[in-house]
């Protein structure tokens, strides 16, 4: 942390000194453009790098901010210190509607919609008489900051970079928070995030609106810096260029936005001078170089320039400041032996395939139920029906008597059901501790604003303390500061269990948790599960390791081809000729 803080302080001091030094005006202007672009690129880092959503329409949001400022100031004499807020409200509303409509749909709707949005705003601005058509609006006044006219590049530089640094800090804070973890969790699909209680649709819209707001501020500054606006800097070309900055710099890192904006702006400027000289004639040759460069970066340095720099910086371990935090409150557990999960005649068809064929069973409080059967028997599908990942074709699932089969995954999670996945789902670039803390998402409430302002720290300490507690329980405290992606498969599975436990569930569903574990790890896992059972937790366990299952569970449901074959104690199941024939015979 200290190295980072010192780097930031050095950077701010450098920024403060720069306009005082005999730097040519040209470089001050470049610095101003880099600042304006950095604001937009930071938004894209959040949107594209962190949340995995692509927008080509950021330039159009810059345009909204810029035109709102220009028009209101010129035509109605509104103070720029008011127009910035009006611009934010306007841009935010447009982004909200756009995000609200397109983010419901998966896949490529957002990139396509932002292309359409970027194109249409450009032509709209160019055709409105009151906005000066393609000539735009001229004579926008300079900003006046408490009596100081910011009418020179050097004076403007201070305001601009103050805004950039504040935005960078706010977004850095956001990423290191409950909401930040939820944002990261939506990148590679929403199933896991939803299972942890995250409203992924809402979080995506939030990221989209935040990125648009940063673009809007950039537009407001842009209007008062250039003192004139016209549609061309807000078209699709520029939208692509912003994306390019984020990718070059490193889409996952706030400082990547700065690096990308800097590199692209300086390179573009140099190329615009150099290329026509080399190639003769005039033309936007730099576009070709950018295209080639983008391909090279995507091929050889997917994570951009900043990731390359970061890998060479000393690794900073998170300081443990949560040891003294009060423990989170725990949910009341149902009384021992009462029915927690009641699955009644549940059926799931995939086209003609009956994956789960009218299966019924119950799991009681303080009981471990094994769910076994050959591959393709329908075990994971049953998990998905219970946890709301898939809708049942018919049948009922009740949790403490309440029907849950129609509920969203996150609503079921909220009621106390937590799970792991047969194929580990995690955020590889986040530490083990942060991955596990995601499991406690529903036990916190703090959102974007308090994360940015750091008023969420007391709650954050509680969440991290809970994460550490569950990691310790599962025997992984030593690895909490490692990146999850660097773990072997076994520990990754254990990490998922710790994450599920962070939700303080009453029902825990484990899908092949021991696959890839070493014998000692398996024994450790069995001990933990026994301990949890003793605490009154209900566990539904899918597992192929029969020694583990038979020695651990209270009862077993055997499935084959989607159908429940038998239910009984481990002894009864082992003694059943049908099971021997169908399943155990092939395993042993
Ligand atoms: P198990 O976990 O017992 O190995 P699954 O529940 O994963 O079995 O799968 C049961 C059957 O349903 C398999 O034949 C599988 O191919 C099929 N299946 C699972 N998920 C889907 C899906 N999303 N679409 C179509 N078929 C599926
Ligand atoms: Mg399975």
C-alpha cells in the first residue's frame, strides 16, 4: 500500500509542478487532452476491463456532457458549475435507459446498441439547428474557479487533473469493496455471482452508468477547454479510440486508463506528423497503425501495458486491519431434524432429454445427504433446480416450507442456500481472500457511493474477517493473499466451499468437492463437513469418492438416468442389488 501511496503522491506532485516548469505550451495541451481521455478510459476500465462489457458509445456520452454545457451556457447563460450537474443527470438518464434495455439481453446487444447510439448521436448533433449543426457551437466561456479564470492551458490543467486523480482514486476504492467484487464477478458469466446473491443485471447497469458519468464530466471539461464543440470528437471513430486506449493501457487497471490515454494521444500526434511525411500525401494513416497495434496487443499482451508494469512492481500484501472487527450476525438455524429442503416430483427436460425425472427427497437440519450416481445421472442439474440456476419443467422445491422453485438464484441464496460448482467458478485475478469475501455479499449493504468515499470500511473489515474465518476453517488461511488463479484445482475447490460458507447458509450444496483433492485434504474436508453438521447445517453432497461418501453421510439418494433409484442409509444403499448393478458395480 505504501509504495502505491508514495507513487500516487509523487505523481500528484509532478502534476502540480508541471505547469510551473518551462514546459512548452504544446506539452501542456497534450497533457490536457490526455487528462480528458483518461477520464473516459477509466470508465471503460470499469465497464470493459472489470465488468466485461464492451461499449463503443463512450464518445457519445462525452458529447452529451459537452453539448449540455455548451448549449446551456451559451443560450441560457447557465453557470458551468450548474451545467456539469445537469449534464451528469442527462447523461446518466440516457445511459440508464440504454443499459436498462440492452443489458437485460445477453451477448452482443450492448456493443451493437452502443455503436448505434454512437452513430445516431453524431448525426443528431450534426442536424440540430440550435446546436449549430456540423459547425457546432463557438465561444464557450472559460471556467472561472473562485474568481480565477481558467483560460490558459496551464490553469485549466490543474482543475482537469484534480478531477482525474479524484476519479481514479474513487474508482480504485470502488474496485476494492463489496460492490467491486460483485462487479468483477459478472465478467465471465453471471451464474456464480447470482448464486452469491449479486443482482448482476443491476450491477451491470450501474457500471454502464458510472462509465457514462465519467465520460460526461470529461465532455463538460472538454467544452470549456476547447471553448467550442462540434460533433466530430463525439463520433464512433472516437468511441473506438477510447476502447483502444483502455485495451492498450490494460483493461483491468485504473492506471491502465491513464497509460492508454497517454500512449495513444502521444503516438497519434507523432504518427500524424510522421506518417504523411514517410508515405507522402495526407491521410489518417495512424488509424492503420492503431489497428495493427491493437491486434499485436491482443495477441501478445492481452492485459495491456499496465499489467506488464504491475508484474514488475513488488507485490503488496493486503494489510490485516480486520482482526478486531465485530463478527457478522448469523442467521437463526432451523431446529435439529426439521425438514430444510423438500424436493417434490421435480422434473427437468432438455428438449427430449429428461435430465431429472420426477425426483423427490428431503434434507433435514443437521444432516448430510449424499447424492450419487454415474456421470450424466442428473445430479448437477438437480443442484441447479434447487438453487434456481435452471427453471424446473415441473415440480416443487420448498425451503423451510416456502416454495422457491420459481425464485431467482440470488433470492434463493438470500434465504440461506449456498453452493459450490462442479467446474470451479472464481475470479482468477482476485486474491483468495477477496474471492471468499464475495460469498458474504448478502451480509453487507454498502454500495457504490460509500465504497468511493471509503465510508464502507467498518463493514468491509467485517466481511474480510468472515472470509478469513471461513478460510481458516477449511485450512486455507495461509493462502489467503495468493491470487485464486494461481491455486491448484484442489485448493480452488476448498476456496469455493469457504466462499459458500461465508454466506452463513442453512443449506450447503457441494458438487464434487473432493475431486482433485489429495487424501489429507479429503480427510480435512470430511472433518469440516462433520463439524458443520454438528452446528446444525444441512449439506447436500454430490461426490464420486465412495469411501468419503460412505464414511460421512447420513443418508444417500442414488440417481441413474435422471431417475431416483433408491434412498437409504449408506449400509442400505451398499446392500442394494439394484445399486450394485447400476452404479457401485461399475465403480468398484
Ligand atoms: P451429473 O451431474 O449427474 O453428471 P448432469 O446433471 O450434469 O449429470 O447432466 C444430466 C444430463 O443432462 C446429461 O445427459 C447432460 O448431458 C444433460 N444436461 C445437463 N445440462 C444440460 C443443459 N444445460 N442442456 C442440455 N442438456 C443438459
Ligand atoms: Mg455433475
